[in-house]
């Protein structure tokens, strides 16, 4: 069974997310959008667009988005078959959170790694 197929997003906390987003925009050229993050579109070795994106977001340090983890980051991994992978992870004894979400953005589930980091699993909608 195919498990992780790529990185779908990188999220991290900041004490002053507005200031940190501006720093990344000014000094590293990240195209930070009004919603607080950026979307990197994938390309092949020749620079031709391919299906897929990676989201980058700076979150408020005190928010609950990363809960129950207290880590300063969360990585979103793209997966091929979310429901099958979640069942496999549970059978392997992993700490998979009971909640899943499905929307126009795809299917989401979360697992806590052995160090207490919350990991987001994402099955993109067809065509992405």
C-alpha cells in the first residue's frame, strides 16, 4: 500500500504571525496571501507545471490548530488513500485522532507521532 506521496503543507506557530509573514515575504520572496499563507505550485525538472501544491502557513502561537500537540510546527503529508491508511495506522497501534474531515479541499485525518507532534494526513481531491 502506498502511504505518503509528498508534502502537502508546512504550518508553524509564531508569536507575531503578521510580522513573521512580512519578514518571509520581504526577505525570501514568499507570496503571502491575505489568508496568512502561500501556495507553491509544483513543477517538473524543466519548470513545467504538474498537478500538486504545497501550502505554507504561519499560525498564531496561542491557537488550537495544532492541539493536542504543543509543537511549534505541523506537517501535512499527501496520501493516496486516507481511509485505508488511517485503518492501517490504527491496526499498527498508532495514536490516530478520532476526527476526520472531508470537504472540497479533500480528506483530512491526524495522527500523533511518538514525540507528540501532530501530523496531518491529506488526500487531495481528484485531479490535484
